[in-house]
C-alpha cells in the first residue's frame, strides 16, 4: 500500500514543483550571499558582446537567438530577469532550474557566466511595462 501512496504523492508534487518554478520561485532558492554578488563586468560593452556569443552558443537553442524565448522556453527579456539582481541571474545560470528543464552551467567558467549576465542586462533595458 505504501508504494502506491508514494507514487500518488510524486504525481501530485512534481507538477506543483514545476508550476512553482515557472512563477519565479527559483528566486527564493538563491542564497543571500549569491543574491548580493556584483557582476565584475557590469556596463562593459565588450563583456556584453562576449556574453552574446556565449549565449548564442549555449543558451539560444532553448531561449532563442536574442533571448526572446523559443517554444515553451521562457523569454529572458522579461520583468523577472529585469528585476532580478545580477547575483540571482548568475546563480540561476550556474545551478539551472531542474524542474523546468534548464541545466546548470556550473562547468562554464565563472567569468563566462558573468559575461552572459552582462549580455542579458544589455537586452533587458526597457521600462518594466514594456517587458514581457
């Protein structure tokens, strides 16, 4: 009888966890130390260009060539990313979001992850009302 209840709990819990991840609950998982991290490349146009190349090589297959989203993969030109701290975005890139199918990119060197954050900042400059 116990295996059936465990299976039922998993069937109910997994979709709920996925829905929680879709609404930005990943932000609650970011440790305070990571949340407050500062991007060493903030405002560096060269780093943004390098980040764009890294994004296209590693992220575009899911998030679109210009971070606009693709299929059921979210746009990264969004209020959620716009309002997140650089540290939160860097944490997400490093750790991923397993329930949404995003792998962690912790094997990518940290400076390259920060360059991707810099690129994402460069495409998230519109006022909040204009973002998706």
